């Protein structure tokens, strides 16, 4: 009797095991979850990284099925079933199992995200399915067209090369046709640009159908024009889906993200008012730390804008944009909070002032960052977070020996001097 | 002999070797790579000199497999030695075309020859298990795995000695495995030969 799952007769099921091992091995050794955990959009889009494994499986098992059809002389025997039915019977295991491998990759990335609010945009799994379908079709066509020994290796090579090659090209719309570029999405203050998923979906679905049309059973012959229909339609569909896909992706840059809808920010009515995305405070609330840090600074007279929002954009005089991600430690929050005061640019390179001036401004900026971190972390963490600007540590210690008022004076003057070319940055005076 | 040359499509194999080695030697240092999560350094960088010689090794096994009919297995000719010579000749043609290109480009020609030796050696070694029909998948899989796991973290990280297809020819250690594969593979190819297919 035939088993319900055709383990032995269908290659895709056997290929599942090495592919799953590959996913786990790759996930364990290379993937860093901190940047995506807690945000479903990032987890879903980020699992595009694993497409090169699931697509390899789809393409190779497609090639094996194609080679089988080729050996069975599918073009020459009469088949009374419709061609779509024949294709479905041949290809469902490849698409299904590759989808399961992709799902496994998603589960690996999602391990720290359970319980987070929101969900994966529905177009993301649909686009992945289309991409897997396209690779299955390519593999099947290669298995049908190439000699048996060449079909499988060429399918594997082409699948990997198409994904890798398109990502190396600097013409960005092409990257979205392959779909791997979806993995560039998103920090919590950004959302997936649906042009990216739509482009991948349209191209891969269209091109997959086109490739299958080209493998149609009847040999095309000029004397029987009806047999030319499938090849012409296939080539046409391939061209159309490529053009449509590229057009849809035209507006995209290297990352498939756009600033997140500010309507999703949830503000509290404290002083200052802190606005966060729901993903940020479902497990630990960064607002507590931020409020305390802001109070620390206000106590010595540092002006803190009345509104603090979670955003990677530049701060303005009345809005402080703090770059946050879910599940940050207090010390990381303080770091983000403190550096937010120096946006949008650390320093201005003033025209005609030369290298020494830029160096003085950079040192002043480093000093300000170190000083802000030390002052704002009082009472929150024992050890202020280490900075990426160690050259400012010594001057900041020097600054701390002064009175609060003197520190504030120095800070006010030098913060303005970073970007105002008419002012000159100073070193902290010795007491 | 004429018939042997025709069934093994020697002309087409030579053409594949010439085109493959020209392309691989001249474009070799260009590479394609994969993004890593959230804009970290990319991974899986594969230079073309690791990919294009695969086209030669796939062509070679295709022609070997197509010629490996039951009738061919029953000839009095020293079949294994002939097949080995065909593979070795493909490597030799590639070397003859590639190495003079060192005058034009520093990187590419040597790597192309080294990788082809490695790929063909790997095919020889695995043919008793995989048969001519499936042996070509082995080098492709090898490149795939070394591209993903062969480097220390980062796109330009150091390449492990086992991931020789990706490495520039600067260090002798990347020659160890391919030459070993070439020697051991030759011994296997000349004594055991490929597996027979159950239903030829």
C-alpha cells in the first residue's frame, strides 16, 4: 500500500532532513537575534535570510522530479490528464517541504518573540511561497530540459547564484525580485514597505508560471501554430512579470523599510511625555528608565525636550528621538537616550577651518556624550555604560570636578559649538 | 577511437573548457554574496572562480555519463583509463588556456585551475558511490557548504583550509586538499571506476 506521505518515492521528503539540519546549524552559528527579537515584522522579513536553503531544496527536488519526467518521456507518451494536474502531482512535495523548511527558519528566529504584540504582515509568507514556487519551477524546467547528470547540479547552482548574484548588484529593484533583500527590514521604528513584498510576489508567481508553461508537454512545431501558444505565452508572461516587478520595486532603496506610522505610538502624559511603540514595553518598560534619566539631567538644569519618542530620526528642539529596540537593558537605554541629544549630526565640518578645528569639535562631542551618560545614569545603574567615544572619558572626568552650574555652562556652550560654526569648542576648565 | 571521441563529445568538452577557463580567469575575482541580518557584514561571498569551473566539471560528468551506456561497459578497451584521460585532458586544456592569462590578471587563472583539479578529483573520488549520473552534484554542494560555513565571521574573514574553492591562491595551504583529491581521486578512478546504474 502507498503510504500517505510518500517518504521513499519523493525526493523532497528525504531532502528535508539535510535542509533542516542546515537551517539549524546556520541559525545557531551565525544569526544574532538581538536586532529582531520582539518585533514580528522584523522576524518575518528577517527569515528571508534562510531562503537560500529552502530554495535550494525546492530547486533540487524540482530538478529530480523533472529528470524523472524526462526519463519517463513525458513529452512522447500520451497523458490524458490536464497538464496542470500532472504538474501538481509532480511538484506539490517540493513546494510544501521547502515551505516547511522556511517555516522552521521562521520559528528559529521567533524564539524570543512569543508574546509580543502585533503580527507578521500577511504578504511576507505569501511572497516567500511565491519565491519557493519559482525556484521549484526553475528546477523542474532544468530537470526536464538538461541531460540527467547536469540537471540537479545546475539547479542547485542557479538557485544559489540567482539569490546571491541579485543581492550583489547595485540596481536595487532587481534585489527585490529575488526576495532576499527583504531581510533588511526592520528596526522597531520602521515598517516593511509593501512595494518590496509585492514586487517579489508578482515576479516570482508570474515567472514561475511562465517557466512551467515553457515546459509544456507538446513539442512546439511551426506547422501546427496551436503548439506555439504555450512557449509564446510563457516568454510573454516572463517578460511582463519582470517588468511589473521592477516597476513596483522602482521606488525602493537598499532597505525595504519606511518610517513607521506615528499613529501607532502610544504616549503617556508624564512630564516629559514618552511615546513608545507597543512592542517596546510589553516585557519591560523602558519609560521608567528614560524618565529617571531625564529627571537626572533636569535636576542639574540640562533642558530635556517635552516629548520623547522612540525613533531613529533626528531629534528636534521639542522632540527627543531615542533609538530603542525591544528588551533593551537599562544601560543600553541610557546610552541611546544620552546620544540622542547630539543628533542629527555629531559635529559640523565647518568650511575653511581645517582639520584641527574638526578634531576639537569631535573631542567636545565625545566629552559631551561621556558626561551625559555619567550624569543621566546616576541612581539607575552602578556602572555607566561604556561608550564608543573613549577619547572623551578623561575630559568628562575633568568636567565632573566642577560645580553643577559650571558643568552646565560648559555643556550649553559646547553643545551649540558642535554645529554652530561661529562658536569655538573649549576644553573643560580645570578647577 | 573516432567513435569514442564522438560519443564523449570531445569537441564540445574542449569548447566548454576554453570558454569556462577564459570567463573564470578574467572575471574570477568578482563575487556574489548574501546579506546578513539587519545590515551586518554580508556572508557567503562566492568568487566567480569558484563557480565557473563548476560549469566545466558538470559538462565533463554529463558527457561521461551519456557515453556510459551498457555497450560501452562491455568493450575490450581500458575503459577506466580512457575516462580518466578524458577528465585529465579537460583539466590540462583549462590550465593551458588559463595560465597564460596570468599576464593580464593576477588573480583568477591559478584559482581556476586549482578549483577544477579539486572538483574533478572530488568527482573521481565519489563516482564509485554516486555514479557518473549524480557525481556532478558533489562539487556544487561542496562549494555551497564552504560558501556558507567556510569563513570566519564577516565577509572578508579568513577562509578555512577546507573551504579551498573560495580562497585566493596566495597560500600554499589551499592547495593541500585539491591536490590530495586529485591524487586519491585518480587512484580510485583508475581502479574502481563509477558505480553502475541499476537500470541503465
